[in-house]
C-alpha cells in the first residue's frame, strides 16, 4: 500500500537556524498537504501543493513539490520558538479524493 | 471558522468496555475521518465517511466500528476496549473537492483514551 515517510523524525535547532523536513512517497502523488501540530494541540492545515515542481511560500516557510510528484519538502528560514511542533505531510494518489495518507511527522524543537 | 468538536478530552476505560467517541462538525462538511495518533507512528486512519450512512475502512479498522446517522456527527466505537487501543484519537472533517474543498482537513482537539 501507499506509504509516506518523513525525515528526520526529530530535529533540534538553535533559534535563528534554518530547518528542513522531507517527505517521500512510495507512489506518485496527486497532491500533497502540510500540517503543523503544536505540543498538546491538534494538526492544523498549512498548505496544499498540486503541480509538479510547485513552490509556495508562507512568510518564512517554503514548500516544494518534487518534479516527479513523489517527494516534498518544508523549509523554515531563521526558526523562531513559535515554530516548535510536529510537521506532517499528507498525500493522496487520486485527484478528487478525500483520503490522505499522513507521513510519520518531524518533531521540531527550537532552542532559544 | 469550522469547528470540529470531540466530546471528551480525556477518557479512562476498563478493558472489555464498549467505548463511544463522538465527533461533531458545524460546517456542513461531507467527509469525516477518525485517526489515532501514537508516538513514532504518525496519524493512522481508522475509518472515514464521505456521506451520511456511508463508511469505509481505513488502514487499521480492526477492533473499531463507526456510525454516521447525521451529516454533522461521526462516532467511533470500540466494541471491546483493549489496552493496545490506548491512544490519542483525532476526528477530522473536510469539504468535498467538488464543492471547492481544497483547504485540507480540520481536526478536533482529540480524545486521549486510556484503557486499563
């Protein structure tokens, strides 16, 4: 079955350093979503990428969808303590579907 | 804002009990989901529903069942709770894609279930 893996599982960075998490799918994806879960909270939708090679930015966050639509990345520039949390990618193999497979998540800790 | 409300934040149940987890959303979403979240395993889909009275198995349906009698409510049932069902349970909803649903899932706050 479809699998979505994320690396790294954990990342500790000093405040101000950059951070990147990678998402890899065993199958070609129709689109991919990213979520953030703060400690003690629930996942919150950040963004959706649909096109091959697509790049989207939200302030310090940059999201990329690979050319082959099998991988994606989230890059945070100059991390802040508010970036702490777990970042999940979620992908689907079929356009128009409602079912997404979530990655294992990357837990980010930012040291002040 | 879409709200997805889960009836309990924390639950403690005994092995063998029948457990009901309730989830209600207030934005007329067609799709509803139940996930469990465990450390190192991410979110795993238990069941989902794309319409009233419709349900489909996710990746880990064993030991669970669901009910969707009304569009806004999706219930997860543990027929006979076991200790390996101790977990965080997250309910989510989404708008169907043909109604413009491109904004991901909206999750509830979760229910932390402990089975003793």
